[in-house]
C-alpha cells in the first residue's frame, strides 16, 4: 500500500468547483487533483519518467480510501469585478440582476460578482491510501516528485505532499531526510473520517489510467497551440465518495426501557439517578439511555417502574441505500411554527451536515407532543449533490423525530 499524505499546516483549503448559482469548496478532494499535482512535481525533477510511471500505477489502481479531517466552511463575501478584474475572471462572473443583464451589454453598467469559497481543516493532515505495490526505485521517484510538488488544489494553499509505506514498526516517511515518520503525521487521528468511493457518478474526479496522456495533451494545447484547455468531463471519472464507519468501530445507538402504565413524570424522575431522558411528556411511556449498561443500571435501581426490564434498541442510524439528491421525511421533523423560520432552520441544518440544498415542500402536521411550542413538519428536500445518509434534521431528534429516507420516485 502507498499512503499519500496532504500536509496543510495553515489549515486553509480554497480548491473549489462550480455549482448552479456559484462555487463550492471541493471536498472531499479529488484523487485526480492530487495525482495531477504529483505529475507537475515529477516534471520539476531532473528525470520525470520514473515518477510518472509510478503515478501511472497509482492511477490504474482502484480508487483510494481517504482519511479526511472534518472541515468548517467559511462563507466569503463576493467581490465585484469589472472587465479589468483578475485574469480569467470572466468565467466567474455572475449577473446579479436579470433586468440589468441586457442593459449591461450596451452601457457597461452591470456589475459582476467574483465568487470565492474556502474551508478550514480540523487537522493538518489528510491521507489517501492506494492499494498498489511499488518497488524501492518507484517509491523513491514518487517521493522525489512529492518533494518537488509546489501545491495541491490552489497555489494560495500551503499543502505539501508526503509519501509513506507501511513497515513492521509503523510507517516509513520517504519524504523525510532520515525516513523517520512522525506518528502525528502518519496515522489518522480522532478528527479523521474514512471516505470510500461508490459506483455512483458524483462530484469527485477519480483518476483514470490515461491520466498522463490527458495532462500532456492539456498542457500541449494551452502552451504550444494557445487552444482552450480540455473540458472538465475529460479530466477524470466522476464518482461519489461517502463517509463510512471504520470496521473496528461500534455504531452509536440508544436504548429505551418501557415504563409501566400510569407512571408520572415526577415519579420517574425522583426514582432514577441523574437526569434521565423521558419520552412522552407528563405521562412518559419510556426512558431513553445512551447505552445498554446505563439502562441496566437504571433498571436495577428501580425495577418496579419498568414493564419488562429489557433494553430495546431505538434510533439506530442505518444506511438508507444509495446516495440521493431527493429526500422525504419518514418521521416529521420538529421546527419553528412559522414556515419561513422553519425553512431557514432546515437549510441551516443541511449546511451543518455538509448537505447543501433547499426545501422542496413543507407541510405542517400539528404541534409536537414533547415540545408543544414547536411544530411537526413533513418535508421534502432537494440537495445540490448526492448525500449518502442517514439524514436526520430538526429539534426533538432524541424523541425519534426528523428522520428522512431517499425519495426513490424523485430519483428516477
């Protein structure tokens, strides 16, 4: 296995791609972007051919697993630019007002907006694991190209590339002088999440075996003949990457103990230690716990409260099939009674999940029993990019509200 490390000490990441209505941070990063940067580094070495051959093997292998830190997206205010704006700024222009777009063709009064996007990593490193074996000469050539790579993504980001291989005692860092590997720069830490590719088309550009030919042709067209660069659909194979739970992790679940009928809220609260989470308001029907051990401890302390004393799994997250852009609520979500405020809360919740989109339909279905000052809403969502799920939004999620499933009818 070859592990390619992206070391970003400044934490800023501004690589972006266009979406309808603007631009968005490119996350997760595309393997095509990383390998094309390594090709540029290979050309900066005295003999680029050995490194290019090694990169060719990486590109021909299966899509790499990626260990990525979570990112915080920072909205950046748009900058208005004119004809004398940055080079190639015309591709970033956005007409702000349709009524003035026609007028701007003649009197030049129309302003244009230069859109930017950036995100902040929660850890300085990201890792791409390629399932391929290289010999010592190929690894050394790849490491030399990595050291010569000036940047990944955009030149404004300080992202350095490292090449690691597994060893009996840990990892060998071939981009370090003595080969010693700093543990903090070789292994995924708590902030990292495992991302794996799927068979579904998506926004991530995976490498193809012809990556060298495509990059050479693109360079020749632009610098020798002055032709436009190759279209984006030629540069890589579009796939969707989704977050996965590591094989050795235990999924997060909650369990409940069913209460006997007639138990009051005050009676249960006074009988159980701590601050138990009761389901059902003033006349609770169950108590929810973070783990089975907590539930067992509570049952032993007050066995007369519970119906059968058996912990029942509840609110178990599961994968709702293939990634989808259309989602429909299975259980109503809880939000503000005002429709406009509720739509804002839902949209904000999507952004917090890195699942940007909008509310396609919203229908009230009464007040929430546990939170009577809020309203239950049935919702249909339309996302800008496929989201793998599970998807859960709104308040009252501890009561089981706000679960969504893929809208297969809308996905077609």
